[in-house]
C-alpha cells in the first residue's frame, strides 16, 4: 500500500480542522497522522481524489498497567480523517479496516477490541460506524474553565470536603474500586486480578502530591464521596483531545450508593472546580460510559459537554 503524499494529508487535515471547529470550539486542531501498522488506508471520491484517510494502530496493554482495567488487553485503533461529511469515505475506510483485521488471527480473541474515536457532535459519521458493527462505549467530556455551576447546585447538609492525604489510602482505594465495579456493568471497566493492587499503587502516588489533587467528602466523619484529578503534568496523554491550554483530567468521581441523589456529588464537583479554576486549569476532561445512567446527565449539569465518543467492536473481529 503506498504512503500518502504530505500535501494530500495536509489538505484533508485542513478540511477536518475546519469541520471540527465549526461543531465545537473545545475540539483541537487535527494533529499529524500517527504512525500506523502499515501505510494509511485511503478512500477515494468518484473522481479518484483522496476523500479520507485511516491509520490503524495495534496496542497491547500489559497486565501490570491500570489501563488494562479500562478496556480490553489488545486494542486495534483506527484514526479517521475525512475531507467531507458524507458517509461514503467512512464506509470505504471501515470496510478496508475490517478486511485488514480479518487477516489477523488475534482479532478473534475475547479480550480484543476495534476502536474508533469520533467527535460526538459530528453526527454524519454515526451511521457508518453503526453499519460496521461498532457500538458507542466511552465518552470524553470537557468543561472550560469558569463555566458557572447552575444556581442551587453545590450544597449538601452536614457535608465536609477536604483534601485527602496518605492516611486516606484505604478509603481512596475502596471508593475508586467502587467506580470500577460500577462501570463494569457497562463494559467501561474490566476488573482484572491485578486491579486492586494497581489502584492502590496509583492512589499512593497521587496522595503524595503537594498539594494533593484528591478530595474526600465526609458526613459525620464518614467518607461518602471521592474525586481524583490528574494535574496537567500527568494529563498530557489526553490533553490533545481538546484545544490547547492547561488541561486536567477528572479521573474518578464516586458517591457511596446509599448517599446518592442528595447533592453530595454536586457539592464535591463544585468544590473541585473552584480549586481547579484557582490552580489555572483551563480545560477539565473526563470519561464516562455512554450508557451509565447516572454519569451523563450528572456531568452535563456540572458544565461538561461530550467531545468524543469511542466506538468499539468486541472482539475486534466483530467489526463488519
Ligand atoms: C455520578 C455520581 C458521582 C453523582 O453523585 P450524587 O451525589 O448522586 O450527585 P447529586 O446528588 O449531586 O446529583 C445526582 C442527581 O440527583 C439530583 N439531586 C441532587 N440533589 C438532590 C436532592 N436533594 N434530592 C433529590 N435529587 C437530588 C440531581 O438533580 C442529580 O440529577 P442529574 O444526575 O440528572 O443531574 C454518583 O451517582 C455515583 O457515584 N455514581 C456511580 C459511579 C459513577 O457513575 N461515577 C461517575 C463515573 S464517570
């Protein structure tokens, strides 16, 4: 398969950038195409002109990485760049990608997925993704700095919110495991034998920060809620999904099941937002599972809007 001339890549990227900016100013400029497992897939229009590009990457997430709890162990990811908004180019590229994956024996294994990240508001892409057997799984949502919290939100009686410290390691681990168990209902997380130990090690690292970016909500001195944020220096892995600027990642948000629906989550998030705004964070990103019935509406009310949807076929060979 031939490599694509740079002027073709630049031309398509220019069109993609224009479209992304017209649908959401929080989206980034499209970056360079990533290095793929082979030359980019190319879709052509009726005149034989390149109308879209697709780059396939293979990722093997090791057992000792917490990332393996947040998805399958083997991931085949397609970066799609389309010149226009019609479905033809997306269909051509997804068909070529399906044929490529069908030739790889490991795509039939249970713990694999084929993944496409697509701007949530770019609705013209939805039908081709569905047609090829992909399902909307995770959403990346974003909140620009200073976005006001609606009136009346952010108060809960008898609630104390404080920064967590190293003494909180057990409770932070327990509440974080609560999120993982809850998200497992939607396939958002896949609890692994190593998950709890990895969560604990990760929490220990985060609790050592000065100041910490972890907050605990307590009622009558009992921990009832947890928020964990990755500061901008640790959030580079996801910062490129939004426009440039100091970007933090809200990694964990959890309220104990018996305490939900009474304003604790909103109070905790408001507290965290005030801190993030004061610390100069310009964009906060987070993930939620598309079908989590609690998180989407909650995050929307807290000032977040969906930016990217991750579409998946599991196992990867289920792509059609
Ligand atoms: C998402 C979560 C953190 C929200 O915490 P919470 O304490 O229930 O949040 P709140 O009580 O502030 O708000 C929840 C809902 O209750 C409503 N509510 C708030 N105060 C209320 C009150 N006093 N009485 C009745 N309802 C109330 C809110 O309107 C809100 O509705 P919305 O979700 O449609 O916006 C919590 O449900 C949770 O831990 N879920 C499981 C883990 C999870 O999904 N985490 C997020 C992963 S991305």
